[in-house]
């Protein structure tokens, strides 16, 4: 991971003087960041700090990782991609859409099970939810959305009578296009349970009640520059900035665990 930071810094900054084989675009001042929707507030704050320090502009596109990956595949607008799981980053890497040697594991997150504030349920184990009278289990679509995949994996490993919790809840699933949409479903109704990221719960804890915390830090967020981003000085600077101690403090404030072994 440290090598990726040094590669980007060396090639995109020093290459202007030393002569990297790529032609670096120093005139484009806008960095187009495609980031999983659960990162929206953290990236906005980091981007604002970066803009103040460098004068470059950050343009953030936040949505489900599946949607972003398909957008990147279809166009050349993105400079950086931060996914909420490895699968969609693998998808782009196999299609040669990513910059060589730039992929890193940036962050980790934890799943939690929540309901609307004011509900009388007070649980400590997922298994005890099997008997609760709730209408829908709201999660990201497990066939596409990382949070939904993580939720399916979590519940598939737990028992509910003679079946798994995942099997027991099949008839009550309400799949959403991204994790924030699932969160909105839960917050708006007192007969629903949802599985979202711990970072989402922190942002909306005045509207949500925490029922159960899932396996610690199972959700991983890889980040990489795209081929287009490799040609922009500003993109390389921001990618390096994401791995700095200044960015770490912001990520941790929002509840993320920074996955880098070393940062500046």
C-alpha cells in the first residue's frame, strides 16, 4: 500500500521534472471522484480541505458502488474510484479501466442492524430477531449492492430455528438500490428493520436505534485511480491526500477505520 502512494507521488509530481512516460495534464483543475454513497460526507469534508490547500476542485459523484462501476465502464469521466467492496473494483480492473499499481485497501466499516427511534425492540443477538413482528428487512440489493452482499453473508452464517436467519427473512426482504435508500426506508417506518453501515448509523443516530452490531470491520473499501486520472496532476495529488493523516482524522471522525499500514 505504501508503494502505491509513493508510485503516484513520484510519477505524477516528480515526473514533471524527471520525465515520466505518461503526459501529465497540469491544466485540468477539477478532480472527478466516484465514491460509494456511504462515503459522501467524509469525502466532501476531505475534498473541501484539499481545495483550500491546493486550489484544485473536487467534483464528487456518490452512488452505489455497482452504479459507479458501470458508469466508469461506460465513460471516461472518473479520475478516482472508491468502492464499498472488492468485487466492483475487480470488475473495473479486469476491464483495464484502472491505473497501473494504484489500487489500495483504504478503509473498513462494520454492519449494524437498526430500527426507527422509539421502537420498543431491544435486542443484542440477531437470532432473537426471528420472533419479532416486523414487516420488512431493508437492505441494499444483495445481487448488486455491497452492503446487501455483506448483510447476506452475515445472516447466512447465523441460525434461526432449522434454517439460517437469511433464509428465515427471505419473505420480508425489501432490497434497495443503495445503503442510504435502505436506511431511509427504516427511518420512515416503525415496522421495519434494516442493515446498514455503522458510519450511516452515526450520521442518523437521532432517527435510528441500534439493535445489533455485526462482525467487526468486515466491509472493505478499495480505492484506485483510473487511466484518465493517471494523466492529471490534481487527481494524483488528491489520491495521495486521501492517504494522509489529515484525511485519516476525518475518516475516523465519521466512524471508518483507515486500512493503510502507513500514512504521511
